[in-house]
């Protein structure tokens, strides 16, 4: 992998982590269970995205 590609993956990992954290924080503040479940699913999706990008490094 080139340096530029590694920087892209590093950036993508950071974004996925940030969005996952924000989704979890937001889900903790939501009262509506349907909306809360949706946001929790978004957090899980960002975890999957993180794992996919992390897998590129292995």
C-alpha cells in the first residue's frame, strides 16, 4: 500500500470511530425506542466499517 493509501485508511478509521462514538452518545439520549434502535444500528454499521478498513492493514 502506498503512503497516500495508508493515510486514506487512517483517515477512514478516524471517521468511522468518530461517527460510532457520536451515534452511541446520541442513542443514550434518545427516549423514542424506535429512533434509539435506528441510531444504535448506525453505530454498529460504523463499527463494521471500521473493521473493514482495519482489515485492509492486516
